[in-house]
């Protein structure tokens, strides 16, 4: 009985120590991980959408909370000291998993400024064609909401990659919903 108690005590101490170590590691690296994601994942896509911005959308970003409690980063684009666009990242379900899309909005016209892919695991040469100009260049200046031609919209799906195309449009639609919810806060934050 005594040896069983010792074994349980040692095992509990080891589990507690492992849990503490892992939580400390996560807390101590969270800032660096966020910085790397902003620099190498979200940043290039957002800067592609807002090429003419006079500010740094990455450095000027602000976090907002949605009604359901989710936190979303918003990246503002300024010209002449005035807000002209914002970008948010949203996700849709693709063939290989989640597709992350940075979606830019023209805040005064309520149209798309453009999109940029942030993350995806789609089939090489087929689903990865989402990153090509033929697909991406369809989005600037489109009115909201945006739909595929098969659903009565203006966006051509990628031949052979319908699931990927639908996933990208789902991400754009999710970003549109986020934008609509927080637009009054955006205009108040960046006057």
C-alpha cells in the first residue's frame, strides 16, 4: 500500500512539473510566435492588398472583440492620415484543411480592396492556384457579398479545385460578416 502511494505521488509530481513547464513555455514564446506570424504569414498578404498605404497596417493593428467573444485583429490602411481600408483574416474549409485569407475592405465604398492567402494545405498545382493572380485579381472593387458564378456571383472558381475555391469564398464571406459587425467601431477608432 505504501509503495502504491509513493508511485502515485511521484507520478502526480511529474505530471504537475510537466504541465507547469509546458504552460511556462507557451506563455514565454507567445509574443515571438505572434510576431513571426505577423511578419511571415499575415504581413505579406495584407501588404499585397494595401500596396498604396502610407502607414504600416501591421504596426497599427488593433484587436476588437466580436459579439461571440472572439478576438480579431484589424489592420488599417491610411492615406493622408485618413482611414481608407481595413483588412481582417478569416478562414474557410478547403480540401486540405483550413484556408486563411486576409480580406481587405474599402471602408467608404463597402467594397473589397482585395484578398491575399495566408495559410492553406491545398493540393499542389491544383488548389494552390488560389494564390495565382488569375484568381486573386477577381476580387478588388467587388461589391459585398461576394459569390462564385455558380452561386449567381461574379467570381470564377478554379477548374479542378472547386472545394478550394468554395473554401476561399467561405473565408471571404466570414470576413465580410466580421467587417459588417465591427465597421462602426472601425470608423470611430480611426477617424
